[in-house]
């Protein structure tokens, strides 16, 4: 059985502040390292639960921030990992296709405009609203792959249950405000995730894929209820998502004959949208 594990970081137990990758202080370094260790521990717990249930192929998508948030040296060697700058990857869920049997969504956060810890990002698809966890579930559903486990705070787990009532969830913290939570300790949270992974795989036949019927209208919005200003429309769900993403990032690099290290400019690696704004500001000056 092949498991695709989609990961983030804001949903880990103990995390109540956004990661600040611009903070080069000693304190900032150790705070980021601490968060990465918490994430790695929860990912490893999910892997251990999967292995106990007979999963024999595991692919982990390090899908937060720099794409290098899971401590590589500490990851369970039963898994392979997809990592690297998210603004340069071939797609938001790279290597996800019909060869996968099941998906886990680990350390997820609630959608923007809702009362979860560090809630951000909101997709609108055919009038439905969901966050990054829901989008990963929908992309898995495109390939008829069921997402059977979601972990994070109590808000994101409830939001994903609204999408697929049968899904297994593990709430490792309870939201008290955008920046406050009542969390389980890492040891307890990892134990809960390990058992949740086992339960999810034991119930795999009961949990359907999250599928959305076409044609599609896909957009990003600030919060549920908002109308996308410039949605992508079409008959193929994944292609709609892809076209929306390449407006701001260099995901189309995979279509080029050769790969420039810094597409469009020299300097630091920046998302395409931010690059465009900086270049426009430079031209005005």
C-alpha cells in the first residue's frame, strides 16, 4: 500500500506563532528549529502508525514554507521525502497521482477567516470554501485517492469532517484565539497521531475520496463567503488549480527545456508575484 503524506506546520501541538524565516537572530534560529522538531515528531508518529498497518511505501510532502521544514536526518527511514523551495516545485502536491492508495494530512491549519490557530488561506471551488487541507483532499480525490486522516487543531479537523464525514481526525490542540491554544504535549500528541493513523487505515474502506463535480471555477479568497475576483474555469480540476498557482509561482518550470536557477531575475528566490511587484516598483523609481 502506498501512502502520500501531505504536511504543513501550523497545526502541530505547541505552535501558536507563525514561523518567521526573516528572523536571523539566535533566538529566531532556535525557535524555528524547535518547531521543525515538533513537526518531524508528528510526521514520524504518523509513519509509525502506517507501518504498523502494513503500509510499505510512504512519500512525505514537506509542504510548509521553505519546503525544508522536516528535519531530514530525523525522518523515519521508511519514508521518502519531497522537499525544496515551494515557489519552484512542479505542483503543490508533487508526485501525487493514481499510484497512491491513501493520503494523510498532517499538522494542518484552519482556513482563513475562521477561528482556528494561525488560520490562513482559503480556496473557493464551485462555491465551496475550504483551506489547504481541503485542497489537498480534493486533489487526492481527483485521482480517486481517499484522504483518511487529518491532524491539527479542533477547527481544521471539524472543517475537514464537514467535507468528508467519515474521515479520521486527531485534534492535538484546541484553539483559544489566533495565537493561543490548549495543546497536548509532544509525547501525547504523537501517541494520538500514531493511533489515529492506525484507525484511519483500519477504516480505509469506509472513507470515500473527496471529489468535486465539474465543470470547475477555482479561486483564492480572503475568507469564506467572498467571491473570487479572477477565478480559473475549466473542465479539468487539477489543470484549473495549476493555472491559478502559476500566476504567482514558477511551477511551470517543469515545462521548460532547461531550468534557470533564478527565473526572471538575479537575486534571492522569490515568489513570482512578489518578484513582479518589486520589478514594477524598480521601474517606477
